[in-house]
């Protein structure tokens, strides 16, 4: 049940995605009346159909609607008190901004939505005004969506979820890796900048806590589990303890990183820019977060997964 004591009608858009499916599950676990939007053009993707059916068997309502059919979008959001969007944030000048602007329009028109959580779940874009090209497009786009939400007067919560653990811890914070090596690791810079790593299921759990909490109305919340604010070196140390040996370490200087980055295609460059800000500049942990905007302080009843626990699964 929500913190106001009654179940909400929660619509998840992008509920078949990597984060989205966890948001759907967290909504079901919280006892909310859960709606999952899916596109009619889903085709013969058997895994997605099975996933949607498993949600349905747990009581979710499947709603067929498409961004290409505006009225279907308005009808879908009309069903909900809360809309959570988790559509992909692919690292290209994506349709994400256009889709989310359409969604904002539909929510405004429907007029019934009490809380909207747009698809962010990463670095707080409001703190990335100085971000580097070409990756800054991601933050700029998210700010355009924020302005549209605020201009439309839609009640919102923005979730700054920091680093998805699966991507960052799995690869020991190295871009292009999602499985930890037992032999070697490349340290970005000296590997001393602090990142913040969050289990994706925890991101979903905190998001579902926030959707009906008056304290998070029209605010940004940060998911910053105190034990998970660690440098790459500290992450590597935890892994080394598990495997009982030291990895061979190579340092990749800032200049080298940027030179490699310039040789990549545009989409790769966008992704690497994000790693640059996190791993060379420490952008995630370089500012204080007030307790009333930090998820683990707001919801101490959620037991988050520590980096130590998370890495154990790879041993
Ligand atoms: P996925 O790519 O896994 O999921 C995308 C979802 O969006 C799918 O359900 C997909 O539906 C849906 N979708 C995409 N396009 C459309 C469309 N045109 N119409 C309807 N549905 C659509 O996304 P992620 O879980 O990776 O990303 C979710 C959010 O998390 C993003 O904002 C991203 O930036 C952020 N993120 C943050 C990371 C971090 O480390 N902080 C890492 C990765 C992501 P379908 O199944 O039908 O294709």
C-alpha cells in the first residue's frame, strides 16, 4: 500500500524494458493497481509477451497503446493516478525526447494524473549544465522534458538514480564490460573518483515509495545509498577480496580516454561522455544531498543491496 494508505492506479510505460519490468514488479509488490502499457506492434517477441503475461497473472492490467496514436496515449494515461515512464534512453538523439513531450501533452490533456515520473533514472540533468559534447544531449533533452512538465503544471517526481549496478559494477566501472575480469582491470584516471551504484530493483522500490509521498511532490530525489558511494579502486578491492587475488591494473589517463573517445561513433561517444563525468570528474558524489531528498533516508524501511552484496553474485 502507498504511504497515504490506499492503493494507487499506476501506469508504467516501457514496462518490458530493463528498468521498466522492475518498476512493474515493484508496483505489484506494493499492492497498487498496476497498468502496463505495451505497443500493439510488439510482433513475435516471445520473451516480451511472456513477461507481459506474467505481469497479468499477478494482477496487472495490460493496456495496448502507441505513441503513434495520440488518442490511445490519452486514453491510457486517463486510467492512472500515477504515470511512470521508463522508455529507453538510447545514446543517440533519440526519439525519447519527442515521445516524452507527447506523453506530457497527453497527461496534460487527460488531467487526472497526480504524479508523473519521467524516464530519467541517472545523473541529475539539472547539475550537468557544463557537460561535454556530445553526451550533453542526454541532459539537455531531459531538461526540455522537465520544462514541459513544469509548464504544463503536472505534479512530478524526478528520480536521480545514479549508476545502474548491472552496468557499472558488473564491469568494474569500465565502459564496454559487464562481467568482472579475474585477471585485469583498467582504472579510469587513478580510479579514485567516487561513483554511486544502485541495484536496479532498489531503484524501482524507491521510485514506488516516492510516487504518493507528499515529501517528494515536485522534487528531485537522489538514490545515494551511503555504503555504495565508492571509487573504482574500492569496487575493485571488494572484487579482489572475493576472488582472493589482485588484478593487474592499468591506468587510463584523462587524455588517453578522451583520445579513444574521439575515435568512436557518435552513440559510443555519448555513452563515454557519461563515463567521463562520473569516473574522471566524480560528478555524482561531488555535492551534498539533503536527507529529505535522499531515498535511503526518506525510506529507511527499504533494505538496499550494498555493492559488496551485489558483487558476490559474480564470484
Ligand atoms: P530499455 O531499452 O531496456 O527499455 C525500453 C522500454 O521502452 C521498452 O519497454 C520499450 O518497449 C519501450 N519503448 C521504447 N520505444 C518505445 C516506443 N516508441 N513506444 C513504446 N514503447 C517504447 O530501457 P532502459 O531500462 O535501459 O532505460 C530506462 C531509463 O533508464 C532511461 O531513461 C535510461 O536513460 C535510464 N538508464 C540509466 C542507466 C544508469 O546507469 N543510470 C543505465 C541504463 C538506462 P518495447 O519492449 O515494446 O520495445
